[in-house]
C-alpha cells in the first residue's frame, strides 16, 4: 500500500468568517485563551474597492505542513519532525524552546504553549485522524471550507477538488511546498 | 604540597593599583539585579517576564548573547594571532585576552541559558537527539568547544609551574579557528531562517566575525586604559597600536559590508529584507541605527582612531568604549530588524497586530535584568581577577 | 462511538535499563530513535471516554451536539454529523459552550440580595430557603394587590420555558412577556397576513435568492446558514440588499447598500415589473390567491423609476432583478429571514415580500418559500386552576398606552388607525409586546404591577430604552431572576436562582418545525457541577412551597386545587422528567431511545416536506382561506389591506445617522460575550462609521467616540470602514454590561439598550430598532 500524503484543501469562497474552526481547535487541542495562542485563524483579507463597489474574502489558515519544512530544518533536537504522511509535528518533550522554528516559519503558525511548555502548532489533529475522525476544524465548519484527506488517493475529496479546480498556495516564493491548498 | 601552594601563591597578589573596586561593586549590584530577574523567570515563567512575542520570538537576550559570544570569539581571534601566528605584539596581552574571552563567553552563556525555555533539555538532547542539519546544534557544539578550549588555555597560562608555550599556541590557534567557525555559524543560525530573508546570504557570517574582532580589540583597548588609569605603560604601546590598527581595519570592512548590505536590500525592494532595512533607515529602529550603529560603532570610533593615528592610547580607549556601546545597538538591531516585517499582515482576524505594517518589540524589565546578569557577571569576575591575579604576562 | 484510545507509544520496554531510566526519566524513549509511525498521537488524558448526544443551547437553533467527555470532564463539544437541521455543523458559540459549566462567573447557588438593588451584595442561601422566600413573596404580592396579574413573568424561548409556564399558570398571572416582539414579530405578522403562517426558505434548492437585511453568514440560522454556502445549487444567484456590506454581502453576486427602510419600495417595484410584464405565475395566482386585481391596481404607481428615487438602486437593476426572479420561479426565494424588528410599518414590508413570493408561485415547492412542517408531540392535557383574582393583561388598552412610543411621523398616513386594539396586536397573548407592556407598568394603568420574574431573558440589555426598563424595575416590590450567569437583569434582582446549564440537565422534547422537521431533547452530558436546578425542578420547588401557604389558594374552588395537586404536581412535577418526555413521545415507538442515542428524531428519514398546502381546497389561515394578497382582516381593522408604501422616518437634524443593529457569528444577543473563548474573538464592540463621514468628523479608526441619541449616550471605539452607508452607523449588541458578574465585558464597549429609542410597530407590537438617530462625536 502506498503511503498516505495528508493535505487540507480549502474552498475559502464559502467561508462565512464565523470563527467556528478557531474555537473548535482551541478546545480540541487544549490551546489556552490568549491573543497570541492560537493554531488556526481566519483572516479578513483587505476590503477591495470603494463604497458601494466592494469585495472581500476571508482566508482561514494554519500550519502549512510544508514539504520543504523550514521549522523542521532549524530544530536542533528533532522535536519538530515529519510523520510518514508528511504531517509536521512537535514532540513536546524534546522542545527546548529555542524558538528558532517560530522565527523560521514564514506563516507565523507557531507559538509557545503554556500547556505543553513547548512550541506548538496545528497537528492536522493527528490524534483524531489516527482514530478515523476528521480534524476538528474540518468537522465543525458550517459550510465545509476545509477538506482533509490523502493526496495519494485519487478518489479522496482533496484529490478530486485539486483535480477539478485551479488552486493556489500561500507564499509560493518561499518554495515551502505547503500541504494546504486554496481552490479558486 | 607546600611548593604547589607556593606556586599558586605566585599567581596571586592584591593589585592595589588597579581601580577594580568600583567595577567589582557595580558588577555585584548588577549581578544581584540579574539574580532577581532569574528568580522572576523561575517563579513567573519566561512568557510572563520576557517581552518577546509570537511574532518577534527573539529579543534582547538573543542580542546580548550574540553581543557577548561574538566579542569573546573576537578576543580569541586576537589571542590566536598572538599565540599561533607570531603577532608578538599581542603575546604580552595573552593572559588578559584569554581571561576576558573566557569570562565574556560565560556571560554570553548566561544569556542563552536564561533565554531557552528548557536549557537543561538542550544539554542532554544535543547528545541524545542532535539534528545535525540545524545550525543551532553546531552553535552549541562550537561554542561549547570554544569554552572548553578557553578553559584549557586558562589552565595552561595560569599553570603555576610555568606556561607550556607550545600547548598554549596550539590551543590559541584552535580557539581562533573554532571561534571563527562558531561566529560565522551563528550568522547562519539566522541565515537558515526561511522566513527572514534579511538574514540570508554571506553578509552576516562575515560581518559578525569582523565586528567580533573589532569588538575584541575595542574591549582590550578599553580594559588596558582602565586598568592603567589611562596611562598604559610603554611595554604595551606596540600592542595597543596594533589593536588600534586592527580595529580600524575591521571597522572599515564593516562599513564596506554594511553599505552594500543596505544598498542591495533597497534597490529591488526584496520584500521582507527591504522592510527590515527600512525599519533601520527610517522605521522604528532608526535612532538605534543612525546613532547607535552608524555614529557610535562606525563613524565615531573610526574617526577617533584616525585622529589618534593609532598612537594616542587614551583616544583609542575612548574609541573602544564608543564602539562597544555602538556594538550593543548593532547586535540588537540585527536581531530585531529581521523580525519586524510580519509573516502575516495585521488584518482583522489574523491575530497579528501591526503598527504601520510592522511588528513591534520592546525589551521588558525582566529581559534587561537578565542582561544585567551577564554584564554583572563579566564585571564582577573580570575585575575580581584584575584585583587578585597577576595578569601582566611576561612576553614570550 | 469510538471509544478506543490509541496507545502505540512507549514501545521501549523496561528492558532498556533502569539506569537510563533513572537518568533520563520521561525521556527514556529518546535513547532510541523512534521508528517511523510509532509516535503516539493521543493528547487526551487516559481513562474513560464517552460521547453523549444532546443539543446546543447557545442560541435558538438547537443544533445537534455530541459531548466528548473524558473521565467525567467535558473535553469538547463536537457537532452531531447526523442532525438534519444543523447538518453536522457547530459554530463558534456551540463550541464555546464547553466552557460554560466550568466558568468561574457562573451562578452556583441561590443568591439573596442583602444590600441595595444593584449594589452587588448577596447572601448564599439554600434552595429550600429560596423556594420559601419566593413563595412567600408571591403570597404577599397577591395579598397586597389582590390581583395575580400584579406579578409579571418575562422569559425567552428554550426547552425549559414550558416549565416556567407551569409556575406562571400556578400563580395565575396573565402578564407574560417574551422575546418575540424584540425579534421577529413583524416578520411573522407580515408573512402570516398573506400565507397564514411564517415559512422557511429552501436555500438548498433555490436558483435565485434575494436577501434584504438578513446576514445569514453571521446571524447563523440552521439549516439556512449551512445551505446558504454549502448546499446551494450550482449557479444559484444571490442578491443582497443591506445598508452594511456584511459577510453575506461579501458572498453576494450583487450587493446593494439600500437606503434603510426602502426595501418595500424595491419589492413593490419588482411587483410592478412582474405584473405589468405578465411574468407572474397566472395559474398559481388564480388557484390559490385572493385580491390580485387590487394588487395590480396598487402597484401601478410603483415603477422602478419611482423606486430608484426611494431606495437608491438603479431602475434598470430593479427591472433586471424582477425579471430574473420571475424567470427562476418557483425556485426563487425572497428570503423571510428572522429578526425583523427594524422599522415602523415593518409588517407592511414583510407583507410585500410575501406577496412577491405569492404572485410568482414561489411557495411550498422545492427551492421556494415553504411552510414549516412539524412532527406533533403528545401534550399533557392539564387545566390550571381558574383564579378569581386574575385581572386581564395590564396592556389591554394598548391604543392609549402607546401614543408616546409611536412617533407622529410614522403615524402618518394612517394616524389613529393601525394601533393595536386588542391586548397586544395580532400576536399571541402569551408573547405580549415588550414596549407596550412596559408603558403600561410604568403608568400603573389600569393597575399596579409590582412583582417581576425573569427566566433567561435580559431586558436590561435587550429592550430598547434602558432608562424605562430601570424605572420599571424600580417600581417592583419583588424581582426574581432565574439565570445561568449574573446578567445585567439578575444584577438588579432580589433573588437569583441558578439554572443548570444545558450540558447538565434533562430538557423536554421539542418539535422544531421547518422544511426538515425534527424532534430534539437534551440529556445531561456531564453531571451537575454545582447546586443548580432546572426550571422543571425550580417550578416544582416553588409550587410545593406555594401549596403550603393557604392564602395563595383562597380564590379558587377547593376541587380545582385538588385537581391541580393531582394533575400538575403529583403526575408531572413530582415525577422524573424522563416520564414527561416519554409521554411527549408516546406516539412514536423507539423515539425516546433514538433521542438518547442520536439526540434527535425524525420521521420519514428526515426528508424535506413540500407541497402540504399546494392542494386545491387547502384552507390557509386567513379570512378567505386563500393566500391573501389583499388582507381582509386588515381592512376590517382599518389597516392597509394592501401594503401601500410608507415613508421612512427621517433624521431631524443634519449630522444625524441612522443607528442599525445586528450580530456577529460568535455571540448570541447579550448572553455569550463573557465566555472567554468568544470574548477573545471580540473584547468590545465598535461603531461602524463610513470612511467619508469619519473624515468629515475628524475621527480616526480605533479612536473612541461618543454616540448620542435622544435616549442616551455611550462611549465606544470607532471602526472606520467603507462597509457601511454614509447615513448609517452600526454596532453589535451585548457589550457595555452593567453587571460585574459579566467580568470580561463589564463596562467594556457600548450597550444598545442605552441608545435605541423604543419606537413601536403598531400592528405586531414589535419594537423598531432601526428608527433611532444618533450623533457621533470625538470622545
């Protein structure tokens, strides 16, 4: 059997900016209340145009689980590592809190967790995925902005979305090859 | 047995001529403040005491760490020149060089030790789970080796039975090489950060080494002026003269490097690198840059060195002082400027709060206290040594 | 449910050696490089994991939830993927519900006021004392005023509300007042005037949708907010008219910043186009409707050119939208929405919407506006005693009462008519009309009301013109509030009874009507953490104490009292609530068990219900039994039988802005802002001000301003934006709390009740929240 390659595909056109995902993530992952402590976020992209001709998009995002992984490269203790499925995780017990990964991340996806006493970030909810459940942000979304799945399975929802619609990725100039895809 | 004690006694005397007491006292006060800072970190936690944030995770302590350890390797470089490459003018300074380098490096270690959330984990994980492609591992290895070499060198130099000059020369050479490796690698610790193009390229590894040497020279010029109450004896004239020249040369190279770094970061507006340079030129760090970096670290010391024609030792001491102050800003700006361009714009919902499109960072009182710990440790230990140790090595 | 906890780590046996173990402790596994795939992903504490199905209570929607409970502690609330109403979603509020049982700000035990009202001095008392205290006060009030209606009972919807009414009816007051007139009474009234009921919209199948003033992306309603983006058919067109560029506007194919309160003109012009160009559904109109000729005559004058002047939308666009709407009919939706407490004469606005749906035949079919279906439950047939000392509602004579709250400008063109001439206009008597009721209490006309009970409603924050609410509370001899948290209203109470959270209690079954009808109930997800009770238990407790006081029962027949004791107290309140629920569900074998397992029950596999009224001969709830384009009852009452255009209120002075209210997706009214997980999304509200206007006023984004209406003044941050019309300002509800018990939002931001004038819609009794004009100045 081929290895799985996990990814999240987002259809942000549907996003209501309702913040269900951000709150769900906090409970699911013991992320404490705090302005700097969050794994995922929903950005209101700048308003385009002038009254009354306006346009606005909302952009939920999180750790990009880059294939070319800036955080993993600079981690001195292998606390940050990649699973065989390409999910970038932190082994909290190995983190020395040097914060090099936070400085290296082009997506500002990491923060210091008081709960783990380590740097943490989105895990694709691997503890749920390993039980056959969906990541919390995927599950709770009213309009299903995010789909999670295996890129190596041509019939997965993520594969079908990517094969049927054009998409973009965040900061392609950094050559990080994210596992987050934004269909257009 | 008694001879050994006698031998040890031969190293010690009370140097009443050296104005060490005020520095020891100042060092002690700073140390106490620093220890209060340490207590705060232990009881309140890093996050509560330090001013660093999610978006600017590295702040004053990384800057002061760099400030100390780079100066230390600069000293080691000068020491190595004396020991290994036959720059005899520096040979007479060797005890102070090695001692200074060792203590300054220790001061640096206090900074990184307090900066890391789990410093003890680092110690054993560097052995159990080292990630050799991470520059921080090499930073740990190189600076660790450097400390060991300097420690050994101290033992050799302060051997009551007399100095083994051959061994000292080998160790001096190793300290020079490892020091250069450590400091240039420190540049790469920043250069390896995908998110921060301001740090990328050859500039910082080079600049850090050169500015470190200048810093070593500056510290020696300053210390000799202090120790001899601005009346450095004839025997050190040549050494001081060489230090002045070395420092002048290094500052000139620094100006050259900085000029092209700034220009190359401006012309094509390369995103974050451009934004970072703008924070220096006319952004939140402009005063640090123009007054601290340009005036105090480059223009003023170079001007003083030129005026002194590398002869007026007092003037050179003054150049050393302004340079060391300016270098503090230089290190701070280097760390902070690269992190001010945000990785995500401060749009609503992003969780990022920007001021004029930039992140912001101000060192907290706790971070200053930890800096005082390092500075206090340096002043206290070094001037205690000046007071009680015989540091005027006989030339060899 | 999946109860398995993955535990694949710690593969290193003990054999590796005690020495290393002693040295490295928890880092033992680091001695060996972990083979790929052996990392333990689990993050939950080891122990017992349970998944319990119930339903949310963070807003009115009651979405399906599954509580994830680890060792007795609620870890997270997950959405119920099977629930046909909430469609497997759970919003920010629903997720944040998991913090409620553990909130330090929650009420944990009955509190008796010891200081002055609002001073915040409380004494903790036992439930026994509390029940006795409440019963004694009820007896005293009855004794003093010899009128059971001298005690008023306010409440808001919720599964436990029916038990509140056990208390109300056991005491025998007719003065009840609910949330409806603060929310959607105009909507219900307007749509019902045409179709006889208030329908839903089938957004999952509509090809063309017009939303006027509904922000479905933020003011979440299930299933609409889900269908709105997730299940909309490919190519569905969305037209949004709103003075604000809302998140819904951002999703629209076209957004028009319509001039406030001119929606009616827009729709009248659409009707003009559709009728004059013969685009309407002739067959449907002939089969089902009444009064088309009168309608045709009336809309003649409402040309798109006329409407353009009113609503500032180009005539050509109106024409195009009208044609497109008719073209897609019956799969076209003119969206009813929910809250409609907008403008005076709002009923006519909603009546106009309904007429548009009717003439295009967009009714009771896939993709149209569809009457709510429901799954009937078995009710307990009980008669409460008939009390001698019960007077008619205090607001019975509404016409004289409300003169002051209907501005003369909106009385025209039908001055003297249209004012409610029964107890509270056309809505149910139980709902009351908040503004009318409060006027009556303030005037002591025709009798004094001196007792006030409040269950989970928060009138101090929710009812416009807080000064009047405070005066009303000051009049009271006794105030009892039943709440989960120290709301602003609870803060002014004499006794506060702590209600259990929805996660700790059994709630009765409820049938939720809609295109996808569903039955829901609640079961405890966790054990109660504190000494709190549900309304079922509280009513039972108070009624038992009341029964010990003979004077409370001296105005009924002794046989009535015996029946009451038997039928209400012994048979219902003294039995486990599960018996009550089982009785409710007795028609549906297996329903109770399914509710325990899944949290909801449907018949017919939860399929949508269409076409129940599309049968020749079906009698609509109207005078003619038809869909009334021309309302015969309105004619009788002296109202417009056809929705003639009414002019909006205009600002008195230049420099005044119309104040609008609305919601965010992360808060419900005034009840959730103190939840830490929602508070961190928005810590205070800010007033939206158009960029151009802000420039004129010299106000910068983020700067504090004073907003002033004739009612009051508030200090609030300015949000300078292009997203709002220059003649309007807006902020969300629920901030600027008066109660320190809402610690995070106490005095932070601005309250709406402090600003909004209490203007009344005369037909529905609803309040008009968008008829207040304000000035903005630098703070």
